[in-house]
C-alpha cells in the first residue's frame, strides 16, 4: 500500500500556546525539511491519506484472487470463442464466397457488391449505371442465385 511507503510524515505538536502542525519530508538530494503548516493544510493531507487508504481497500476487495484459467474466462464470456474447426470451416466458406463473387461477370459483380457491401438500393445503383432499378434488381438476384448454387455445391460435398 502506498501510504506505508510515503515520502512524508505528518506530525502534531501540542504546547502551552496551542497545537502546531508539521509536514516532514526529504528532497531529491536527501536533505530533510520540516514545514510548519496551517491546520487546514494539515487536515487536507490527512483527508488525502484517508481517501487513498479507502481507494486501496476498495481495490483490494474487488481484486480477483482466484486463478484465472481458460475455462473460467469462457464461463464469463458474453460470446464463447469458436472452436478451431469452426474457424477453419468459416475461413474456407469466406474464401469460396470471395472466389465465387470474383468469378461473376463484371456488371453482376459490381451491382451485387454495391447492393450488399455498400448498402445502396436499386434506385441508387440504377442512377449510377444509367439503367432501371428493375434491371439492377434482376442482376443482383441472378448473382445471388449463382453464389448460392456454388455454396450449396461446396456444403453438400
């Protein structure tokens, strides 16, 4: 705890004239100093110490002292990590999807990507390509069917 290794000492001295308050510390060269401070300044240091002790105690109480293993982390996770085989299958499917999209004709690929990747609607794509929204829609549907067929062949194999 930091307050056990503090670099200053708070001291009260009671005399016949009243109570005097001191803060003693050493500077960077090791020279000791003792300052006579006001009551308010002394109490501000005491409050600072108390607040820091409370904070350290709170940290200690809320620190986890149990061993953390993968099993305990997985039990607390909002989403469980995927198994290695699931990751491999997902990667293969993603790779096949990219290859299938790359194999589409130029116009279908462009319209498909504009619709699905860039979230443009048929009217916006039609305006960009100077054609009707129905033509864009039909092109996207055909591209989607080709992709589904390729993915179906992969999944059934």
